[in-house]
């Protein structure tokens, strides 16, 4: 199942992983859930091992903070997810 959420006026997609986790797709970048503390979830870029240090923090599916900038271009394979469902639907 794919869930569409809106984060700071941007469409994001939560998609389950094969291992039962979640990926968060935002602006063509894929993030993985790193930790959860209460209602706050910390996500990090899946290119973390390639030294991309972007972190997203969400509370109840709402973006509250993004730290850093990606050091790589968006993955073309992942960039179609945020546009899979029109915002007004």
C-alpha cells in the first residue's frame, strides 16, 4: 500500500519496504525511517553511506525540520512517486 501525505505543501509518499519498514519519497529523494521517539520520526537519506547527511524530522506525518542539503542529484527512478497522485485529489 502506498500512502500520500503532504509535507510543507510538498507531496510526499510513504511506501512500505520489503522488510516491513517505510520509505519516504520527497522531491525525488528517498529517505528511510531512522528512529522514532513518541510522535517524532527521524528520517535519513538512503544515500547516507555515500556521505549524504540530510535528515528529516516529522511529527504526525508533518515535516517539522529538514537538516542539510543532498550532495547528489535526485534519483530519476524515485522521482515519479511524489507526482503519482495529483495534489487536488
